[in-house]
C-alpha cells in the first residue's frame, strides 16, 4: 500500500485524509542534517518501535520492536553509526527514543538515507505522534494517535510513503 504526504500537511491513504505535521522548514528533495526539512521522495517503511509500557503492540504488518530506555538513533554525521539505531550510552550525538513526552510512543522508521546512510544527508526521519497543536517537526511526519494507528494497520514491508515536495 502507498501513502501520500502532501506538503500542506495531509497524509492520504485510500480515500481517507489525515492531518499531519511536517518539518519546520517545509519539504524538499535536498534534505541535509539539521535543516528542519522533511525529505521528498518515495520511501519504504522499515520497522515500528513502540512503548510497551504505555500501550499494547499496535496492529501492523511491519516488524515490531519495543522501545527501552537504552534505545537511541544516531544523528552524528561524523559517526560510523550515522542514521542507525544505537544502544545508549553512545559516544556520538543521538535522538533518545525513550522520551518523556508521548511523541515517540510509536515510531515508524522511514527508509530515508539508510541504504547505505550518507553522512550529512539527514537522519532519524520517522513517522511518529504529533505534538500538541501539530507543532512542526525536525523533518519527520507526525500524526494524531488514532490516525497513526489507522495508517500502520494497513502497513507491511511493501508499504511506501510518497512525500511530495513543496511546489
């Protein structure tokens, strides 16, 4: 199944449309680390991480992993682990997946810059839960809990996320 993300903040699945938050700097085909852009293109969905201490395993055909306090994602462009999951503590900079807020209670890894990762082209690009008021992300796609649960229910490893660039 394919999902389409429009730069105006809509994720389209079949005949349904869901509001989503995107990068604070918009959507671009020229993503760079730290630029706040959501990358444009067609990307596979790799894996779903979730907080088992906050919710049951979501219904999905994606591979599942439970988020623990030792889980991170390397965003250090100078590190060999760049744009890969890491175990904490870690020597480079990283996103902590076990967060106090609810935004990473569900994290779907978007297959951007990961096969293989190229230093500086962007890391930790996920679909996750939206912050209050759909605040912009650092480059991810964020949805309300019930919307994200609806989207991932139709996912397996053949799913693709098509993110259209800003015009």
